[in-house]
């Protein structure tokens, strides 16, 4: 069971890295803080889908991390 959780966590970590790198840049860092409303008002459908997939993969990663930690310490 622990090995299965580790495998799922590693796969989720690799996918999370890939999907975060696929995101388009949103601005100029701290220089764009004044125009933050423009960033969130014009999201494309592909970007929304990419955000949703990234969120679900991050959730799978976090659940696996908690379950692995719980399994290790409470054996």
C-alpha cells in the first residue's frame, strides 16, 4: 500500500511540474500588481481547463503526501 502511494505521488509530482510549466506567464511580476484586475478578467477556456487539471493534480499530490505520512508514522 505504501509503495502504491509513493508511485502515485511521484506521478502526480511529475505531472504537476509539467502542468505548471505549461501555464502562460500572467504579467511582469511585482510591476503588474496595480493592474491585477486585468489578469483575471480575460482567461481563455484552455487556460481555465489547465488551471482545473493543475488543481486536481495538486490535490492528488497533497492527499498522497498526507496518507503516506500518516501510514509511516502510524504504521
